[in-house]
């Protein structure tokens, strides 16, 4: 319904380090984010996020994950190293779950939260049980029950 | 009102209004504070939470039903996450008025209504005043829709079809009169030129072939002024000299065109060459000046001596030194200009770098702030827990204090220590006799002081 209007409204001014890649329909958007400070883990890198909206957005959270894109496409994108980001791009962040989500969040605010989550990180590692999770997970993102045990990162 | 009442009220609200205020096309800009943070539209029937955050009523009710944990009477505010129990429908009148004042297009623009009205009036505009609203046809037997402005006083159905008696075409009732008078192709009209009477349908065809229609000569674009009847035009073209010249003119035209384009080409190339030449000249001047500077003053004295005898001979002819000077000065200006240009470029690069740095710095500050905030929260929690512990530790001590015997011994002890402290603070010149009196002979004045102290 009115989410349609709201999505198209944000294109006017974007915060630094955030760019729209694809927003031609209202089901899936792709955004590029950059980490602007000198964190050596993410220096000069651009990462691509995929937002999938359902028709209850913004009451319900969008599905957000990092996606890869091979170098042959001209815009190589990888999955950033972070103890809360699985190597298939799935992100464990409480504000993307239905418990932590608030309908006042927007695509920009989610991008900025992820920027600061990456900026504050100094551990070059994947979450515990990463290999196992990737091998076994067949659920959709919104059906995964994360336990948000680590408040340090 | 509490959450239950609010949800019940929102549910019972009449939702079959004609217009979705959120899908309206806004014409005027509006203040971002008037925007509901959930639906990003100006507030529609706003309500207020305990924390003073305002949302549309319907947005808030859908948020409550999704986020409230099973029928509890609390709900976290979407903006600040403060738990809230009460929803207040009393929002400042000012806010509602400002939202109602935003100018919008009539939603019936698809039907042709061009009006721009304040949002608060849309409902009444569409219901009462808009002429483009579709109504069911006043005739009950007709199931079509009519624009409200087309429903006349007489409440007649305008959809009834009438067959034109001339052309056998089906025409709507209210357009019939116009059709009969002006549009019907069977009607007969007279050709303006030859006065033959033909039907309207065949008029176009007739004009194409009518011998009386005046046509311009085929050479009219080469300035033949003749305009003549179709029947005579062949004869004119036989004798017209300009028609005979036609192919020649054509050829000349194309030649001119090609010459013009090549001219333009050459001009561009010339400009490029001139630029290059100027560059070369400026570099040459620079190098010669450098050489002259390095050679120093010795040479200049020599050249002055050489010039003296030749000066007389050079009076009549062009002085090469003069030419060199003028060339030099023009080159110097170009050199300065180029220098200026490069400096400007550098400045713009610097400003770019500065804006870049600015963005980075603000980002870094924001992140730092977040981290510090978190730290503060941790510290707060720690301080609180320490306070709790201290209290817990103090409690038994206080309880002991209230017990009778202990009180007296405690208080006397306390007094003793207090006097000790006071005396030591007073300085060594009049130490009290209690602790140090045995070590020194007591002076008469000491006793008096001690008495006043105790």
C-alpha cells in the first residue's frame, strides 16, 4: 500500500557511502555500502546488500543480506568478514529480526547501522559454526531464530 | 485511553471512505516534522503516545498488533522504544491544521479534474463539488456511469444510443445534435473553389483532385511566386524558367551544405592547432628566460655594447628586440594564465579532498559517539550495582547501631576519635593532654584551652 510511495521517496538524498544499485521494483532492492573510516578490514571495499520487502513493510522488517558478485560483472563484491555475518551473507543483527525491528526504520537507517556495525569491528573472523550453518540452513532468513548473545560487537 | 480501547476504536472506525489520503499527489512541499515516521506521509488522524511521539492512528494500530507481546498492556514506542500504556487522541490542533493545509491534486485527475485543493477539503470536494466523480446513471434501467457534471437537471440518461438517419452510425443521445449538424459524413458541402457539391466524407478526396484548387508552382522554394489552378499548373511548369533551373539549384545547394560542414571541421582543427602553438610558445619563452637568468648580467653588458653600433642602422627597419619583447609579454600573460588555471585546479582538488575528509570525520565521530554511549550505559550499570552492594553492606552496620549497649560504646569511641582528630588538626602547639601530655610539661594555658574544647 503506502509503502510503495515511501520507498521511492528516499532516493532523493542518500547518506555518505550509500548508493542505490537497483530499485526498479518494490520487492527487491540492492544497495552498495562503503566503510568510510580507516578500518583496515574493510578499507577501499564496497559491499552489496539485498533488501527483500514483503507487502507488510514497514510494519514487518525486510529481509537483508549481503550478496556476492563475481569480478566478471565489472563490480566485484564480496561478503565482509565479521563475527556476526555468515559467509553466505546472512546477517545476525537484532534490529533485522522481528523482535528488534521498528517500523520507523528505513533502508537508509538499516544501511547506516550496518556501516557502523562493520566500522566498530576489529575481528577478522566468521561466526562460530559458520560452515555447519551454511551447509545445513535451508530456511528463509525470516524463519531463522538467532540468539543475540554477544553485545560486544 | 489504554491500548485495548485504542485498538477497538481504530477497528470500529469507518474505513469505507472514498479517498486514501496517503495516495494523494502532493503539490506543495511540507515540513518533514509533519511526516508520520511509519508511513512517511503527512499525518492522517494522528495520535500521541506517552513519550510525545506522534503517529497516524492506523499506522500505530497496525504496529501495536504486530509488536505487542500477547495482550500485554504495554507496547514499545516505534521511535524511542519506551514502553507505553496510554494512547492519547488529543494531538495539538496546530498539527492537524498544518497537515490539512497541504495542497494536493484531486484524486479524480484520471477522470479529468485538474483542481488543486487543501488536503482537509479533499473529502468534501470529491463528495460534493467535483464534477468528474462517476455516478450511476439517473435512469435505473441503464447500468453505465456518468460524470456528475453531465447529469443535468432533467436527470436524463445520456447513454441511450440513437441511429443517425443519414449515415447509419450509432450516436449517443447527448452528442446527436452536434453530429447531425456538423459531423455526419453524409451531409453535403460545397467545395470552396469549384462550388461542386459533395458529401462531407468525400470532401478530402475531392480537394486532392479538384481542378480549381490553387496550387503553388513546384519551384516555389526557389522563389517562383506563381500560385495557379491545378488545371493550369502543367502549362505554367512548361514555361517557368525557375522550374528549368531546378536541378541546378538543387546541386548548388548540396554543394554549399558540404562546404559548410567541411569549413566547420577545419575551424575546429585550426583552433586545436592554435592552442598547441600557444603552448609551445609559452614553454619556449620560459626556457629562454631561464637561460637568460642563468647567464647573468655579464652578457647583458656585452649585448648593450654590441647594440650601440647597430642601433643607427636599425632605426628604419623593424627592431627585432621590440618584437621579441612584445612576443615575450604576450607569452608571459598566457603563461600566467595557465599557471592560474593549474592553481585553480589544485584548489578545487583540495576542496574535494576536504569534503571527503569532512564526511569521513563526521562518520567517525558518529561511530565514536555510539561506542561511548554504550560504555556510559555499562558504567552506569556498574555504578548502580556498586551502590546496591554498599547499601547491602551498610544495612547490618546500621542495624547494629540501633541496638542499645552497642550504641553507647560506639558513640563514646566515636567521640574519642573525634577529639583526637580535632586536636591533631589544631596543630602541635597546643596538643591535648590525652595522648601526648605525658611527654611534655603542661603549660598553664593548655588547661584552659582543653576545658573549652571538651
